[in-house]
């Protein structure tokens, strides 16, 4: 069984990518476009929420949230950092970019900005 979110299908941790999948449609009692509000609802016992580990770690450790479906693997959500072109980047912004690359273990592709033609 797999739950579906905007980030695609899910599978049980350890299953091969070719494992069969089923979709389950869930009708939500509440909807929200603010993740912290949804997490607060879950902490108040109002239902389940799919949130990142880094957003829920403290609440789980304090016992305000309980992890369910711990043997299921969910796709990662993309992280996007929008920055000005290279010459407009401050030392502070470059330090943030280096920190994110190192802590997330990724290499950020360097895209060339569009050049204006006279």
C-alpha cells in the first residue's frame, strides 16, 4: 500500500523500486497550506500529518507527536534556494550556500544566468 502526496508514490522501506503500489484516497477533515499549523493540529490530536523529520524531531522527542508508519519510506521534498546572480551574492549568502551543500551532502549545480543582449 502506498500513500500519495504531491511528491509522487511511496513504498515500504526496503522494497525494490519495482514493488507493486496501491493508492489510497484519503478525505481530509482539515486542509491547510501552512505546515506549522498542520503540525500543531497533529500535536493537539486532531489527526495525522506528513511532515519532515527536521520539522517534527523536537515534538517526537518530547512526546508531543508519535511516529506512525515508521517502516514506510516517503520521497524527499525538493529544497530550492533562490539567489541573485554570482556578482550579487554576499559573503554571508555564499557561506549559507556552502553550509547547505555540506550539511545536505549535495553539490549545487552552477547555472549561468541569462545574459542580456544590447
